[in-house]
C-alpha cells in the first residue's frame, strides 16, 4: 500500500505542468492527481511582467494550493512556482524551482527544490530580423518559445506563443512598425509548456520533493521526516574555531515532534581556507 492510495491531490496549472508532476507523484504515492487548468494562474504573477508577483515563491505556491483545493473540493494540493534572475554571487542566469505539497487533513506541508544555471532566461533590445534570429538560436528556438514587443519591456503590445520562424518574422515586422524608436524587445518565454528546459527543472524539483516525502519518522511512521534546520559551526581543521559551514542537521517529525540530530553531515572539520581565524 502506497502512502496516498486513497487520496486525491489537486494541481492548478494552465501551463501543462502535470506532464512531469503527475507520473512521478502518482507512481510513488498511489494518489490520483487531478488537474485544474481553468483558473488563470497568471493572475498571481506572470514572467512577462503583465502581472507582478506580489508574494514570495512559497507564499504564491500556498495560494495556488488553497485555490485548487477549494475548486476541486480536495483536502490535498500540490503547486509549482519558479523564479528566474541572476545567481546571488556569480552573474549567471539562475532558475529556482519549488514544488510544494500540502495535506490539509494532517496539517502537513513539504517542498522540493531544484536550483540550476540550466536555463535560457534572457532578453534583448534588437533592431533587425537578423538579430531576432540570432537571439532565437541562442534561446533554443523553436522548441523554446519567444515573446516579443515594440520599444521595451514595458510595452503593452505583447506577442506571445511564437514557436516558428514564420511567426517570429511576422511578429518582428509588426513590432518594428509599431515602434517609434525602431527598437524591439525580445525575450525567452518561461512558462512551463513553452520552455522544455524549465519543465525538466520542475521535474527535478518534484523528484526532490518525493525523496524527502518518502522518508518516514522512525517513531510514528509519518512521511516527510526531513531536515527542519541546519546549524552552522563546523570547526576549523587547524585551530578548531567554529565557522560558517554546517555542523549538524536537525530532523523533526511534523506529527509526533520526534527529533533527530545528524552531526557532521558534510565532514568532521572545515578546511582552513574557510576559517576567519586562519585565513581572514
Ligand atoms: Zn513521528
Ligand atoms: Zn582556523
């Protein structure tokens, strides 16, 4: 018997995310995944900036689950929410995918994450069709769709779902004619169905979620017995001063509150090069 054999889990998406989430979730938990594609999830924030996402990634995922459960009359939901930008330290494009599962009956929430530089996330101001084709080639077009508009990122004349060279040519000409400056704004489409690279990252975040979910509490058997907190302070290999690296993981059960500490999950000492004392 799998853990959710008698459960219905709702997924709110109009961007085809069920194609990667459904097989993994149903296969590993025995649940039935129901998809609701009629609600416009872009109302909670869109990548092409027509609607700004007001809440954090996690909060937005929670909101999608809440709406989904209400619409489908289920007591369980799953949601995926992505973000794109630059890596916090190195200036490379960075995609963070989060997949959240909520069980209202057990008041239990767990999420999987996948962070990756594997993304075509990009935009550019161009002036010629040749530049449009250049951008398209770099973006993995036409499998990865493009979005285009006149002038700049703020223009309301947006053309989406460009997935052929003919459509790209027509859209470019239209935007060029509409543009007073002659500039055209081109960007990658980050919606899941329009971006196979992102879809793969959502799949990996779903796998991460399932790996965490299928670890059971040794005391009561509840699923999702996972790291609740990471405590810093791994001592330096030379001087023994506690540093910024992880000293221990604290695992905690959401049902019976059983706690387990995992000392030294990443080695017993930190290299001296990371020590504020030995290598200031
Ligand atoms: Zn427990
Ligand atoms: Zn040291």
